[in-house]
C-alpha cells in the first residue's frame, strides 16, 4: 500500500480507501455483518488505513459495522464519515456527529464531510460549527462531497477545506473542469468515489455476460442505459488490451489510471468480497506508461463527449 498526505493536515491516508456504503444495506445484496467485518479487518491487514462511511448509509448501520470491525485499531486508522444535507444547521450537526461517534466506537473523527450541499442552510452556518468541532478535537479535517467549484470556493471562505469527495472515473471526469486545478492550487486533496463506475470498468457488463436485471438499482443510471453501454465498448476494449499485456484485471488498470491524475489523492472502492478486495489492492502496484495513460484519457474523453 502507498500513502499520501491529506491536504494541509499532519496525517496521511492510504491511496486506496475502503468505501463502506454497501455495508449499511441498500439496493443490493448485503452479506452478514460478521462476513463484512472480516473483509474490513482483511483490508486493514493489507495496509488500507482509510475507511469512508456516512450517517445515511443504512441509517448509521455502516458506521456500526466499521466501528465494531476496527475497535482496538482506532489509532492506526483514518475514519471518514459524513453528515446529511438535512442536518447542516449547527445544532443538528452536533447531534449527528455525536451519534456517529457512538456508532463508530470512537471519540473523534479524522475526516468529517458535508455529504451534499444544502440550498437552504447557509454554508457559513455549517462551516462555523465544523470549525468548532475541529477546535474541540472532535474532528481532525473538514471535507465536502459533491460540491461544485463555486460551492467549494464559498465553503473555503469560512473554513479550511482539506479534501473534496467527487465522483471520478474514466467515464465521469467533470471535476477536471476547474475543481482539480483549484484543489491543486489550494492543497485540497481529492478522494474520488465510484472509481470503477459501479462495476462498468470491471468489464463484467460487456465481456463477462453480466445482465442488468429489472430490480437492479443501476438500470436507470445514465451509464447503464443500453445506448450508453454500447458507446462504452471502446474504453472496455482498451482496458482489456492493457490489462492483458500486464496480466492484471480491467478494474486494476482503471483504478491505477486515477493515481496518475495530477491532484488525485485516494480512490474509494467498496466491496463485500475478499477476492475483490485483493484485486483492488493490487491496483496500487500497476504501473502505466505515459502512452497508456494518454490513450486511456483520450478514449475516455471521446466517450464522455459522445454520451
């Protein structure tokens, strides 16, 4: 595993972050808590120190599973959690973070995010409470998730933002239109989610015969519409070509590409499978040539611009 400094903080994060959304339950099959605890512990044993969750994941259940899994290892881990956009008034933030601390079995959170921006609650009010939590040692770093460049700049007027969490992968690169440069200029880390585009970049929906069933929550997602899946073949073919030449998986190449993007800090990837966990971790070791990086970038943009 490799590690990188988070923003202007004094601590590092693993460049692969374990995403805990699935562990809370939702529109997918969920393994038993006992099995998921084993996967979390295996991730820690393999060098992943950074774990990302939120109060809305399973109404806090994801936090509970994470807290139980890594109890006793707390000081060696980086816990990131998020407050719902409905809870961004100061008093609500305080209640939310206290509840998250209880579920996580800890007395501080390393990274506390605004999960989604609110259009009703002034960001000044929210950041004021975040600053107080930081001064009190309850949180160590302030993050925002799903913010536009304008919203990020506004938040920075009232607090030191150390990281942003956007969607970022070979099929979703909106943050390159201003946000990435701003983050580089202001020492703000970028920790991206949906690193393998909800499974598309594994190749299983194009090459593996996987089918989007009627009850699959991804059926209505833009990238999974039949006409978009058809347009995505070029990136799948290129990922397979590069993966075959290196003896690795398509997802490893897709994740590795992220690490070569200027300003990018950590890829958030979730799983309930030890096998997939092992596969994800090996992505850190994959080396891409300048030519491979450029080819992936060009094909990626061509597809994005055509969607």
